[in-house]
């Protein structure tokens, strides 16, 4: 018997379940990486996800004995991915853990160790989980409160009254998380609270208000967005992207200016790829000469023109060997994985020769997506087949163009995404493809 009174499983069987947990931990990490990778598309990521779910399902077969002997101890693991896999599995089996137990675990876990619990709860299939975490909104610790709001926003279960009340919270993360949960904003809210938040001096709050306002069809939100100047922060990156998605030639010119400034160059390059403009492709080609930016410039150029960055338009790993840092420097300052690390390095000469002929097919002032004039059909194709790294932005554009009617949670499980994509395909003929100046006014 185990210490809790349940029958102890024989060693050979427990070895099988331990292998399931090891594989689930590994695949969970691979799946999370694929969700933001330039090298995976939706179908490929769904295949990886299915492998992950098969091991998680294998763990649920073990029921209560496996939960007590293997999964509960794993919740104390130093491996965040193992914690996520263990908690998700236990929530999937009502006999292993009640949602209320998960909230107790949340309350007793140090703040710096909450992220893997948050991810498991976000993705849980249990319909009772959202209801169970609602009382956690009353915590006085702002960071925890923001994380709970992020869980509810992810699950589309944010209580409107609580979120509106928390928009007056002093902590920006709480406000931004509450705004995400309210999208699309209630009509009455657009005429009151939104104006206040759009004038907030804190860039992250103002940016969240702009995004929520655009998803809700607010003209004021676009007016504020179109006047924003890029800053070298995550919030500044989002503002540049929003301008690129819905802007005109004048807006793109502002992005081009940001691409010429060292502190905003990387953010501007990311945004330029979504602008789809011929002049943006020209700037991307120029920046392929700068090694730190070459891969980002190539990615943006490809998104606009449709040129696939593969041989003969890329530099091989051997040719790029000299750009790698010395081994002793790499060991002394190890870098975490970044999605852009998987981007190919373009061969500027080869790309330039291709562009000399192809450029004449691209008209100035027209937005292109993968070499074709922008359409809603093309936007949905990018969500269906394009790189995972860029889908998050295109999902936001779809939400804006549909005024919140088509919301895709791009970091969720594929079955949920497919359902949302199917609804978007049905609605595509009713969605406008115009730039935001035309949709929301100057």
C-alpha cells in the first residue's frame, strides 16, 4: 500500500507511466516551441500536439494510483514543463484532482513558480476550472491577480463586472489582462472608460486599450494608434504592428523611419513584414546587409513578396559559421532559445537579383501578402498554412476586421483553433479588406 492508502502499482507498470510522463514533458516543450516557430505551420504543430496528447491520455488511464504515486510528486518538480503536464493530466481526470484543489495549489505556490500551473489551467478541458479560479481574483497581490485574469481571458471566461472594476487597478498588468478578457468591449464601455485608458500615460496600458478598442471597432482607438511613435519595447512593437496591419503609405513611411533608427530597427522590421508594401520590401532588402538584422529582414521580405527563403536564396550554415560567437563566449553567456534563431539567413545577392525582375509585378500603395494582393481569403490561408511565428499577429488582424466575432486563441489546442477557423471561413465574405483608415476613419 502507498502512504495514502491506495494500492501501490507494480514496478513494471509504473515504469510505463513514468515513460509517458517523461515523453509528455519533452513533447510539451517541443509543442510550446512550435507554437512560435518560423519552421512549423498549423498542420505540423497539430501533429506534434497529437503526440503530446497521446502521452497525456496514457497517464490518465492510470487513474488515481498514478496520480498519487507519480503525478502529485511531479507537481513539486523543478522542471516547469513536467509540472504543467502533471497538473493538466490530473485536471483531465476528475478522480485525480478537483478544480478546487488546483486553486489551493495555486495559492500555496510561490509567485515565481506559478507560470507552469497557469499554463496547465489555461489549457485544461475541465469546464469547472474557470469557475474554480474566480475566487482567486480577490487576491491582493497584483501579479497573481493579473495571472488569474490571463487564465480567464485565455479561456474566454472573464466575468465582465469584475474585469471592468479592475480597470481602475493601479497595476498596469492587471489592467491589460482585464482588457484582454473584455474583448470585444461592451458598447457602453466604448463611450466612457475606453477614452480614459486611451489617454493613459503608461504605454503598456495605452497599447492594450488601443488593441481592445480596435477589436471593438473604435475610431478613437485607431486615431490614437495612428499618432503613436514607436518605442523600443514590447508595447512599442505591438503599436508598430497595428499601424502596419491597417495603415496606408503615409503610415508605412513612419515605419520606414523607425527601421532607420538603431533602437527601433528590429521592431520596425517585424512590423514592415505585415505592411505588405513594395517600399517596405525595398528597405528589407537593404537591411539584409546587416548581419544582426539579416534574418529578420529576410523573413519580412518573404512575407511581403512570397519568395521562399531556401536554396539558392539563403546562406548555408557553413557559410554563416563565421558569424557565430566564440565557443568560450557562448558557454560563458548562454542564450535562451528565440524563435528568430531558426530563421534562415538570406543571400542578399541572390535575393536582389530575383527582386530586380519580380518588383515590377508589385504596385506601389498596394498591400501584399505572400506575393498576392491582400484579401481576407489570403489572410485565412496564412492562418491555415503560414508559419506559426506570424499567426498570432494575423489572428489579431482577423479579430479587428471581424470586430471580435472571429477570435482565434493561437496558443491553444488545435481542435479549438480549427473550430474558430471554420467560423472565420464561413464569415469571410462579410469581412472588410480595406485599410483601417478607410474602416475607422482618419
